[in-house]
């Protein structure tokens, strides 16, 4: 595998790796589901609580993953966006997470040609600027409104 996770760095192999990376997330997600049922009971069927639970269980799976690829985060991000839509407000933290995932796992592969004139390494070098310049404008706008949103710093 490609690695990049704590589980990969642990150097486990065989049955111990299988138990930690495949059985543990199921056990922890089951425990979270059981706790949620005890806490909320029938309210667990409400859309916001249910989407929160699903998103949490998807994120738990990522904690125990051996490899880290950008598309692994897609389901969790969709759950967060759906949760924001259900609540009727878009949180800046959700979009900051999307930007951080984009920066950490650039979708631009090395040697990728974009319309024949911009190569992957150049686009990869420009990506932080494409993220940080809009973030600076958001920060300046929030300072102007005297309501600083700290997630704009990311």
C-alpha cells in the first residue's frame, strides 16, 4: 500500500493488521451506534441526527485505514455537506476541510497535462495560491465586518 497513516506506520502485518484495520472500525462504529440509540432512542431517526451518525461512522473508518487516498474522504465530506444542507446553514469549517483535503491530497498527478499547456508540477505548485488567495479575501471581508471567522485562516 501507499501508507501515510498511523496504522501503516505501526508496521503491523497479518491477523493483527486485519483486526485493527477491518474489525476495529466495525466494532467502534457499532459501539457509537449503540450509544447513540441509548442517548436519543427513537429520535435517532431524525434526519440531522441520522446523517451525523452516518458521517461519524464513515470518519471512524478513516481512522483505522492503512492507506490514505483522496477519494477515501469523499463520503465523509458528502455527509458533512448533507448535514449542513439539512441544518439550513453552510459552515465555513466544512469548506475549510474540503480545502485542506485538496491541499493534502492534490488531485493533480505528476505528468498530467491540462489542456496541453499546464503540466502537473506547475499546477501542483499553483494550487496553494489558488486556495490561500480566496481565503485571504474571506478573512479581510470578515475583519471588515468585525466578525472574524477563524476557519477563514485555513
